[in-house]
């Protein structure tokens, strides 16, 4: 996910430490390959780890659908029986040692994998209300402008020029704050998907994953004073005392609402349906071992849930696959 908005995630010294040589290589390959190269330029290349959202924690739980879900989608996940779910919470950026309370660790990610009889179903969400750009090509251009902008770069810098042409970039992250716990944050699916029910009726929607305990955020000053692993160690400590619940909601599009642009939210009066409850019960015994084989893809869907015309969905899957290929070598 996007790790920076207007702000550079690293100072000049850190950028020089990771080097600019990969930017030349970023001129070659598919958009996804070039995106991973630029991410590695910004944050370094860390063997075995994700190019983005490198620092995370894996937990286990189960999802049970509400009766309101099945009429919207025939997907097996909404059948009403408890479904085992693996969840990985993460910090933004490809920096594996980033402090959990650091500003560029926002937006935090929440990736879910539901183990279903007919396949895997993933939701890959984060704490942004909407994405800063609408396509994979634009995201590559944003990351590249970021990497090309140094403190002494003449103004307007490449980043300033990009932002001037893409006004949603600074707005996307403007209200995002560090949560007091990974279990006190709302995570958004951002991209629109489409439910298909047993009668073949199609309903575009966006996922929203809401903590039952409510959102709770820290001021920038409070966040900066927290221990570096307070979120990643805090959730397992909370789970050792008892379960943590989220509701998984779907915001339903009205007829005519656009679905292809993830920079544009739908009005808040759109119907929100609680599709079910996710109950997290325990942390993985060893996150490093558990996260390695995990690959969350926004296109891992089961019958009854389909992609919309949003091009970012496929761009994400392509980039996640390149990152997975690299980290599995
Ligand atoms: C074109 C846009 C995007 C690109 C290129 C991109 C790229 C990436 C990459 C390369 C990874 C590491 C994947 C891996 O190695 O398994 C990643 C992880 C992640 N991204 Fe994105 N991302 C994009 C948009 C988004 C959006 C819109 C969201 C949220 C709605 C999001 C949420 C996440 C999360 C939660 C993870 C961590 C997954 C995990 O825990 O394994 N990303 N992203």
C-alpha cells in the first residue's frame, strides 16, 4: 500500500544508504516489476520479506456470517457456518524495522484469508479511506516521483509536480492516524467488488472492517513515544487475555455509482450491511514462519464475489505476485 503521501518516508541519508541504482533498472519490465524495483529503492531490498508492508503480525480467528449476508451473495463464506480465517496486520512501507508509531507506518494493513471448501477468499484492506491514485501506472509514477525527490531537488520537485496533477494524493492520508492498538482501527477494502446472489443479481460494494471495541487513535506526539513494536506485540498480548472482534461490513453502491475509481468514495448515506463477525482468538506461534508462505491477493475470490471494473485490483495482484516471487527465492 501507499506508504507516503506528500512526505518522503526516508531522509536523504537513508535514501543514499539504500542507493539509487535500482531506479535505472525501474525503467525496464512490467508496471508491477518496475513498482517493486522502486519500492526496493525507497525502502531497501530485504531478503525473504515483502516489498511493502514488510513488518506484520499473523493471527488466527474465525468468521461467522449474519443472515443479512446470504441474500446479497451466494459465496460460501456467507453461508452462516464458522469459517477459519488467517489475518496479517502490517505497517506500511517495506522497512522491516519501522517503529509502529512512526508516521510512515500508516496506513496499517489488514489482510484476511478465509479457508473455504471451494477455495481461498482474501480481503486485503488498509486504514486509508480511499487510495491516492486510481491505477497501477499512477502508483508507480507516485513512488518514482517520491524516490526522485531529495531535500536539495530544485522546486517544483518531481513529487510536488505529481501532487499538483493528482490532488487526491495528499487528501488520501490526511486524516490517517496511528491507532492505540491494531484492534482499534477500521480497515477499508477501498476497491469496489461485486456480490452475485443465487438469482444472479449483481450488487457492487466495498468492504469495511470495523472494530467492535471502536476506533481509538493516538496523537502524533503520543504515537512517537510508544515502544517500537507496541502494535505488533500489543495484539498478541491482548489476544492472550481474550478474543478481539471486528464486524465485516459491505457498503453497497447505489445504481449509477462509479466502481472503477478507488480515489472516489461513495456518499456516507449508502447502505452499510453487516456481513458477519470476525473473532480473532490467538496469535500465530511464530509470525516470521507463518507470514512467509502467505500470499494475500485481492483477486483471490470465490463464486458469488467478483472484481469490478477498478483497474487497481489487477495492478495490485500483479505487484503482490512479483513481490512474492522475489521474497520466495
Ligand atoms: C497499485 C497499488 C498497490 C500496489 C502496487 C501495492 C503493492 C503492494 C505490495 C508489493 C505488497 C507486498 C505483497 C507481498 O509480498 O505479499 C503489498 C502489501 C499490502 N498491500 Fe498493497 N499495493 C497497492 C494498493 C493497495 C491497496 C489499495 C490496499 C488496501 C486496500 C493495499 C493493502 C496492502 C496490504 C494490507 C498489504 C500487506 C499484505 C500482507 O500482509 O501480506 N495495497 N502491497
